[in-house]
C-alpha cells in the first residue's frame, strides 16, 4: 500500500447499496494490473470517506493491519501455542486455564479486530459474579480477575506486535482492584501445638509439616526435595528443584528464580525428625518390594511416587479443622507456590 485510494459504491451480498473505502497499491510490475484492497462497507459516502482517510493515515505511519476474519478465540488459541516454549509449564497451564475456561467462552466469537475495552470490562464483571466453575457457583476473587486481565493484556500486546491489531484494547479496560486480605499468622506456641497433634495422630505428612514450619520452604520445594540434596550429618539441605501441578499431573521444575535456589541449615530437632521419617520410608520400601518407585524423594506416596501438590493442600485444611488452630489458613497459604504474575 502506498497511501492512495478512493471510495466506490456497489451492492453487498444482500443487495444493499454500500460505500466502500478502497486502498490503491502500485500496479503489479509483471502483469501491470491494478492492485486494490476493499475495506468494509458503509451506509453513506461520508462515512466511507472518513474510514478511507483513517486507513490512509495508518498506512502512512506504517500501522496498517490487513483486514481479517480471525476471531478472538482463534487468536487466543494460536497465542497459547506460540508462547508455550517461552514460559514455565505451570505458567502456561494457568494461562490456558483462564483463557480456555473463562475468556474464550465469553469472547471467543468476537472478531479480533472488533474487540474493545467494553468487551473486556463486561467479561471482568461476569467473572466477579459467576466465574466459579463449581456446583456452588459464585464469583472469582478480584485478584483472580485482575490476573485474568494481566494474561489477556499480554496476549493482546503480542497481537499488536505481530501486526494483528493496531492498538491493545486491554490498555483502556478497567480490571477490578485487588483487595488485600490480612491473614492471621500462627505464633510459636500454635505451631508447636499443631506439630504435636499431627505427630500424635500419626499423620503421614507430619515430617513435611515440621520441615515447612522450621525452614519456610514452599509446598513445591518440599515435594521436589530429594534425599541426595539433604545432608543430615552436616544439617543442611539444598533447594534445586520444585514439584508443580501441571494439568493435574505432578511435574518437576526448576526453581522460579535464581534466588529460590538456595541452601538451608537444619536445626537438631529437624534433623532428628527427618532421620525418623527416612526410617519409616525405608520400611515402606521393603513392604512394596519391586513395586516401589526409586525416585529418591524425601516426601512421596507409599509406593515412592511423587505426591500431587494439590493433595497436600487438601490434606492440610482437614488436619486443621479444630478450634485450637485458628491460623491454619495462613499455613495453607504459605505452603502454596506463589501465583505467577
């Protein structure tokens, strides 16, 4: 396209007279044929002329985007595949969960070129009131809806970069403010009481809770910990990987940041607890015989296989359902891997 053009009148597929902006390109150097790009029709010549003027300005600025019938849903699916190798598996899984589960059902049929901030604001409002995909229903938290906006914003920013959109409609959208909730944190006495009770109950995850309480390790770090990274004689361990839930499947991953890869000193009580845990684990190995998986995990299922991170999150609240432990929600939150931002 060079910047030339005109408006032309012709009938559309329904037989209605419409005015069309027509962009002119240089003639084909080989055939000498005229090359034109007909844009969408308008009811009046004035409207078509205004649309032509706007198109010529975008052409002159190098911002012209070829008309396309691609829908928002088609683009978002394409985008998810395009970025798969550029983000962590857990991040991609969270993107897909929100895009496919929440955004596409509500915006998928909207032509990408026609997507505006109003469409996005309506989706955010719907998610706040009816976004939960459970029998109980209800809305998503403002934080989750805001995170949805962050994902959509990134996707549409790439659409601009790839020449599919002139501007990012998410720039003008209004996601909800994040409401911060103050969580009550357990005191030292409450932590001790909790650890005593899970030990007395013979909870299989008691050693995991003990290590979480004394080191502050995240849920994924605890579940990804191997005995090869633990030195009980010295009293230390090394965080070198995590176990994350990708599409409901336990998957080993690198720590999220370089700072997360670290060494942690262990106090004598924790060393003693891990020694007892290793002895109990050896007994399980003997009981399972050849059916035992030798992954070398510190915390595993009875057969040695990895524990799904979600299982730990579900087990902890049931353990804490006692008035003695009012801060259990805090500990549950602390054992979660932070949501990607």
